[in-house]
């Protein structure tokens, strides 16, 4: 079963899926293992992820392991309609299309849950929340879930702290092979791919404000710096703020930073990062983009209330004319710019190779282990397996500890 926009796009979607498969060697290795072992025989896996070719490859990997796979999107603007059609043609149960309404968005989540999954793979925790609030009858069947992103892990940890989480949850986002690479290199590159492709704007010489200096913020700041921007970082965490300064960036409060900004990129996962008087203090022509998660970081209602008109001046670019004549530009409706903008293709395939390998192996771990209800970090042994496979695919060899070195590291008595 599937509910997609246009099945005539399937051939184009399959071509794109075949392309990314060539650049995802770790997931292809795992797919071959799954084909032999069939760890998901008789298992249904439901996912709520950004639906694009790389994600479909994850679905096909799970399918190769014997799973019935049902997939929907975790963002109304990030779905690629050719990819969903391609996935459906290849036997996956696909639900969703680009530019869903909020009602349609939650309808497709429920259509996935109608398959009565044993395992859920989520991005942002919307499906897990619907499961707990509206589809409680399915909770007893769920063996566990995986969460892809920082925002979702924070949300689910809060659920657990309140005693509301009723299923085991593996925080795949907290795997080393996820956040050190996906969050940093993936977000950094894909954010500027989307911004430059959408705006045709030169980054060199611009004042780029990066709100948040977690792993995503580090990646965005690094890429902005590499493109020749003058980078300003804003933070609420004193250690991260100090790190940003030691990395060579200016650090200041948002209220001051917005006065200098040509481009502001939010990567905090929090609400109202840019709001209220911030818009009054921006320069004419300032552009706003979000690479955090939900479209709450840039307060659109506040921006609208201070403007006299709003119009789309280019695909995925809205112009807000302020009461004093200044013009402020919002990209991709304040949603994830690297996926929601018209030119957004998401993270590179080589990066998602690591993240989706972690998802696939974590799903297998859930099936093979009787886990307690908790938010659990993805096991380290899976990280080392994935990193080893990636190095092998890249033709890189590393050293092993000698027996003497192992003894030395384990012996507390040796010294001067």
C-alpha cells in the first residue's frame, strides 16, 4: 500500500536511488548481510524520516532483511515526490508528498501506524508522540524505537523524565558515527548547498550569524568560515561560547549580532531564537534560515506583525517589507533549509551512509535484545563496526595495539 503524489515519477526516483547507493558502501554491506541473515523476518518497521533517495535506501536495506517497511515524512516540505514514487515501485509502503497540510502530515503518520509496526524509526519524535497520545493500543506491540535527531532525543528524554515514555528508545543521534559526522559535516555542507542554490548569494565577505554552537552549529560555522564569511556565534552555554571564541569566531548576544548580520542561520532546536525586537534591529536585506529542526526557531508571527507586506520573490524566498521600508528575507518558511528549500537535497550520501547504517544496526539490536523502557545510547560496538566498514570502503588502514601496549594501558602500577 502507498499514498504518494505521482507514481509516474517512479523511474526518476529509482535513478536517484541507484545513484546514492553507489555512494553508500556501508549500508550496501549491511544490506548484503541482512539478505543472508533475514533478521527482520516477520517484523514490520515504520519510519518517519525525511523522504528522499538516501532514506529510501535505508528502507530497502530493512526490506532486504525481511521487514515489511512503511515510511512517511517528518517534515511537510522535505519529501521528494520522485523518491517516494520510486520507493513504492520497489515494494516499500510509502505515504506522503511535498507541501502536505498539517492535517495531511498527521494522517500519513497514522497510515504508517496502521501497519502496526514492531519497530519505529523517527526523526523529531512526531510519530512516537502520536503513538503515545492517539494510538496507545499499539504500544504493547512496539519492541522499541530509534530517534535520528538532537531535537527528538531531547523531546523523548523529557517524556521519559515525566514517566510518559512507554517503549525503549535508542538515541541514534547520540552515536559517534551520527553526530560527529552527520550533524557537523552533513549539516554544514547541506545548509550552504541549499542557501547558495536558492539565493545565488555570495557568502564570502558576508557577516554570517550562527545561532547555536552544538555539533550542527560547529559544522555551519566551519563551512561559513571556509567560504570566506565573517562568522559570529551566539550561545547560551558558556563552554560552547568559549569554544567558539577559541575557534576564532566572534561571540556576542543575539540582540547585538542581528545588527551586523547579512545572513542568520539558527541551529539550536529551541523556540523563539529570533523574535520580537530582533527583527527591528536587522539590516535591510538580512536573510534568515533555519537548520535546527522545527520551524519555531525564527518567530514568523512576530516577523509578519512587523511587516506591511509578504511576497515570494523567488522559490523558497519570502520578502517581508517592514514598516520602515527595510526588507527581510525568510528562506523555506523557516523550516529546515537544507531539505525544505527548493534546492535542498539534504546531507551528502557519504554522510547519510553512516547515519542510516547506525539506524539499520540499531533496529536489529532492538529486535535481538529485550530492552527496558529508557532512552539508550546506541551501543559503542555498533559505532566501531560502522567506522571500520567506512574506513575499509575508503581504502584506509589503521594500526592495532600490540599485546604489550594493551598490557600497559591496563596496568596501573607502571610509571616512572
